C-alpha cells in the first residue's frame, strides 16, 4: 500500500464520529474532524491502531504529518500559528475544490 | 499480625505478566530489560543529542531525518521503541509538543514524562492556547515567532531541537548539554545561559 497523498496536498479530515456508533479506539483528535489541512510529510506505514486496540488483524496504513492553521480550529489564537498532527490515511479525503478556490 | 497484603494492583500485574508469558508474547527477562532501559533514560540523552547537533552539522542532519539512528549513535537501544522524530526550531518558528489523547512522549531519549505533561490542563490548553501556556512558563518568544503545536497522536514520538542561544560560541558539548533542559526538549522552555555566563 503506497501513500495516496503527496506532501503539499490540501486535504480534509473526515467529519466522522465512530465513537457515536459504538466502542472504538481512534487516534484522530475530535477538534480536527472536518478541518482542512496540508500534508507536510509521509511518515510511513503503521498497523491500524483501531484494529490493534481490539486485537484484530491490523493492516498497515499510511500515516501522515498534517499541518493545520490553528486559529480557525478554535476561533481564537494568533494568525500564523499552526498544529502539526499525525493522521492515518483512511481519515483523510481530498479538500473540496470549491473551498480550495475560495 | 500477618504481613500486609500485596496491593491488588501488583497482584493483577503478576497475573497479567504470567498470562503474557504463558502465551509466549513476552518474557520476564524482556520486561526487566525494557524496565532497565527506561530507568536509564533521562533528559540528558536528548540534551546531548541537541548539543552534538549544534556542533556537528552532519549529526544535525541525521537527527532531523532519522531520530532513532541519531539516538543509537548515543548508545540508546531503539529496538522495539517507536520511531523518533525531531523538529527544528528556527528564527520565526517554535515547536511545542503535547499528546492530547494520552501521554505519548519520547521516553527512549527523555525518560519518564513529568506529571504536568500528562495533566488534563496541559493537554487541553497546549493545543488551544499555546501562547498562554508558554507565558505561564515564563517562556518569551522573540516577536514575530509562529508557534507550531505538535500533537503526538500516533506512532511517532517527537522531540524539539531548540535554537542554540547566543553567547555559547566556543562552548564544549558538555557545556552545551548542561543548558538544554527537559522542558526545552518539548518546547515549553528555551535553553537559558547560566546567570554568571549571561552577565559576562
């Protein structure tokens, strides 16, 4: 499995809330769901922690370092500040073109 | 009087270790070795890596591209440890490390995390109001510096490579190591010159 997103690609974190559907273990912070960011680096492939936590076979998934502007996430903060977060590929989707153009 | 009962938590731990051993997942010797290497780890390892990177540009490049290999150069066994990533502060950019989900911390090179690193307060605030957190630590960044909060959420462990302070020209690796504190290695503080040296 190779990485689908190259550094510099604008992505969005899926606005998904599996914790509302039942027991789960996820490593994607709640404050980034639905947020757009930019791929900073491909960190490699790691066994999916969502399976590991339940002792299921855990396929390796690409892991990225993703950069987000910090103020839009909290509606406060200083322009230029940022958040750099590890996120697995299955949590990412391409940013919508309309928002990209805006 | 009979001897005090063994705490329930330790009894539970014994059973857990026995169950892991029975399944062939881990041996008591492996646990003892990991415990010993974790006990040996201290922020001085990370501090020395930073000092060496300040003095040796090829080591600095290794540190930034393969933190685990850079740690092994210092005699740290990284077998079985999570990969180590190192993020470089530079003029205009400062990194602050937090783990909002739990307490991921580069233990192999910094040892056990301090209690505040695991507190709800630090974890919630570092990612939301990092400048207020830095101000409470007394950490003043030069004007125009952007703050980049590194939320350690998955398989890497992150350490900061601070900037070498002015006034340390000609210092030895030991001298430089002494000014790199644990707190500077996760970005809540900056390396400070000792008062006597700063006054010269």
